[in-house]
């Protein structure tokens, strides 16, 4: 099967992302200033770059865990069926939890994850998303913190992939398919 060629146009620079993460970290520090340890839960795989940069900016004691949920596979459209592929290693009951998402699109994945984690009775459960694409929302949901609101474009970079490619780009870019 031959993959259709595409181009990635930069939308949000690495420098702009870094500056926004610093601002977000200060807000999160204030929200969780009374915690003895914040459990930062990254939603794999797209959030791994964001979570690494975010936790390095936090001035709090943190524990990092990961949960892998999928509703896309290698497609450009959500299947709307959320599957948990990897669960947390530690219990979160009575703990302060921050869920880190790369992008909130339809909202199905984050909604499903929040329902699952909420059932485990954390003390405080908040969310942060690097990107928010409200034009595609199908579930009434908004992250507590958002890095950037973007238009309805298919994006890659900074951990976000297209068929497991482009995660290593240091910026957020729009995927464009040239004519021809």
C-alpha cells in the first residue's frame, strides 16, 4: 500500500509552545500548592513530549503515570470507540490527579478517561490539553487548562502523530496534501 504524500506546515513554533507551558505550569502550581504529591497522568502516546516538558516546569512534588487510550488507530478520524490499552500502575483514590492530553478533538477519549478515573475517587481530578479543537467537539467537555485553541485541521508534531510519523517534530504543524 502506497502512502499518499503530504506536507507539514508549521502552525505553532517550539518557542511559542515552551513559553505557553511555562505559563500553564505556574497556574497548575497555584491550583495544587497544597498537595503533598501531584499524580500527573499522561495519555499515551501523543502526550509524552508535552508531559515531559510540563513536569519539568512544575514546582511541585510529582508522580508520573501513564494511561493509553485509543479511538483513532492510524486513521485521521475518531472511531468513537475508546479502548484502554494500558492502565495506571498505582491507585489514585484520595490523590490529586492531573490528566495530560495532547489534543481534545471530539472529546470522546478524554470523556471516557475522566469517567474511568473519576470512578476511582481521586481527591481532585483536573485536565490539561496542549491543543483544543472545539469545532470538532461531540461531547460537552472542556479541559481545565488549554495550551492553544486550533481550527479544524489535522495536526502533527510535538508528540502528535499521523500513522505513527511526525511525533518528533519540535513544533505543531498542519498536515496538507498537495494536489496531484
